[in-house]
C-alpha cells in the first residue's frame, strides 16, 4: 500500500500527520464548505463544475478562498498525482480556519484548505442490479430561506439526522421532504421519478442540492430525447411512480425499488434508470479533466 498524502494548507503531509487545530471553526461550528469529487480512469469528472459549486458555497457564507479556481483545480490534480491514483474519491474541505472560541468568523485569520484523495471503495455491483429500499423520514429538509441546501457546508446535521432515521429503519438511504411535504432529496443524493415516460426531479428551491450527477443526468436524458423536467411532487407520486432512482457522486445512478414498503414498478430497476446509468458510465471517463496527459497525437 502506497503512502497516502493529504494536501493540508499548502503542503503534503502523511495521513497520520494530517491534523487540524481544535480551535478551527470548521471543527467548532461546522463553519466551512466542501466538495466530493470523483476520478474515473484518470479523468476527474466535471472538475470545473465542482469547483464552481465550491466557490459559490464559499461566497454564500463569505469565506474568501485564497487561491483562484484554476489554482484550485491544479491543487486537486496534483494531489491525485502525488497519490498515484487512477480511480478515486476526492474530498476538498475549506474551513473558516483557526479562531478563538467565539462564534465570530472574523476572528479566524485565514481559511484552511484540505484535499484528501483516496482509492475509491465502489458500491457493491448487486445494488445496481437489484436496486435499494428507502423510507421517508420525519426530519424535514432545511428551509431554503434559512440555510440554503445549495450551500454544501460543513454543517451536515440535517442530513445526519435523516441518515440516523434511515439506519434505525434498517435501510441505508432516506426520502426527505421539505417543510411543506414536497419531496426534496435523499440524505446525500438527489431523487428522480419516472411516470408514463415523464421524468421529474425536484427543483432547487424545494430543498435539493444542485447535484453534479443530477445535472449530468438531466443533460443525458435531454440528449436521448426523454421528457424530463424539474417540478415539485409528493410522496404519493413516488409511491405510484414506474421508476425511482437516486443520483450522487458516490452512488452514481441507483434504482429505488421499494419506498415505505410500496414496491416501485415491478420491483426491479427500470429501463430508464438502466439506460441513464449506462449513458452516465459512458461519459464519466470523458467529461472532465484528464490528470495524466496522454501522448500528443502525431499528424
Ligand atoms: N444532495 C446532497 C445533500 C448531497 O450531499 C449530495 C452529494 N454531494 C448530493 C445531493 C448529490 O450531489 P452530487 O451529484 O454533486 O454528488
């Protein structure tokens, strides 16, 4: 096993030595932002789009990132090279940095940038073949006008409470509604439903993160000529859908075959889900930034 190197505040340190101060406001208050990115066969999938979302999240919480977007992309790529990775999960964390015990973020002198890249632990193949079961939970999505779910912040307690409820019910993912009862998303995935050939996913204002995988699926579906749009829907629409699937950097596209005990469609991943998963997998090694430059084409 190769040594794992973490990018921590301008230098590479060994995993065992990669520690942050107990006065870091990311630790004390969840004050910071992050991204989860994936590299497929040396291609960082939609790197720029992830970096854009990171900077938007940082702007929303008035956190000044000290490097440019281009430098951020280079740091991520260098971290992957340093760890000699081909297929990886990448976590970029920017915390408010070290301050005093008070809440005031302006007591923090400078933000702390961390990039962790590690070999990817894939979801088991069977999950894609058989689909998963989810349950709806009592915890509601943060209201978008209180703490926007578009901000990918280090404060993930809303999602963690949802995950606990799902785990207690014996499943690994949840169906989360917003305060008005409209379906928002999972604990760490976006949701899509398919009914009579129409594909729907909740719009951002309902309380969904603008997932990079979600965006890719919308584009792929449009390219295939599918009828897809953002719209609000309720649990009833999920129960009675022909297909339900979740999307996310880790999960990719995963079928949901049971929701609150109701079997979805015929209880197996449906044809739209399977086709979109296949198309997504065809694009992930192409769409993004190549880490290891290929030999220049001759002629
Ligand atoms: N919603 C939430 C709350 C998430 O944490 C994630 C994972 N980042 C997603 C949706 C899916 O987003 P993406 O496709 O960008 O991974």
